C-alpha cells in the first residue's frame, strides 16, 4: 500500500497548475515565459494575482493531500514524509509535462503542513519575513526550507531524512537563482 501511495503522490504532484491555468486562460506557457518556472511567483509576473493564488493553492494542495491520505492510513511519520516527497518530485519532474516542472516550494509547504504543521509554520514565517525584507522569492525559499531541519531533528527526527532530501532538491532546483543572487542579477519584486 505504501508504494501505491508513493506512485499516486508522484502522479498528483505531476499536475502543473501553472501550466494548466495558463492554457485555460490563453496565457503563455510559464516554462517558456518570464523566469521559465511553472510556479506561483512566475504566474504572478505573467498572469496576475488571481492565477498566481490559484497556482499556489493547487501546488500546496497536491503536497498536502497525499500526506493526509498517508496519515489517515496510519502510516508512520517517516512514511508520510516520503509520500510527501514523492509529490514534490512529481512537481519538479512532472510526468505529464516532459519532466519540466517547477521548484517545489509550495508543494513542499503542503507536504510539511500535512505531516508536521509547526515545520510548515516555521517555513512560511521565514519565507514571509525574508521576502518582506529582500523582495526576492528565491532567497526566501532557500532560507525557509533548510530552517525546518533543526526543528525536525529536535521534534520529529523520523522525518529528518526525507526533509533533508527535500531541502537538497529545492536547493538544486534553485541553483540558477543562487548564481544570480551571488552575481547580483536575481529578480526582485
């Protein structure tokens, strides 16, 4: 049953709300416009606040739902985290969109919210604070996700390995942003 849920999580994570909403609204594919990222931040730039919010909600939900299914199925906390990570991997490398996905931040927030809400609260607070000070979404994501690791090591060590893998994936997906941050070229709002 665990592997079935992992596959389901990956397939759900592969739904790209940014791409689907862009197609439905007649907007350009976010993978080839703006920053090239099919996520809420690029949707805000390309299509406005309403479609960005819908993208954010959809991406958050696809990380949350599989974890809640694992929780209600009485899977261990570690298994819940692995299931959530499968949804994030689906977002990063979506089966339905030639494995060209987003950066996984909102889906990761949904995953954290599902298995340990205090970690999600910490990540969202850190993201909002960093963004309000720097107006840089990528920097906020790069700070928020790693901050959950010490909390989980202290409170929920069973989830530590999947969340370390999550953090590594998010940093990897932001490697271009890191180069731009160090070069002073990163986009700001």
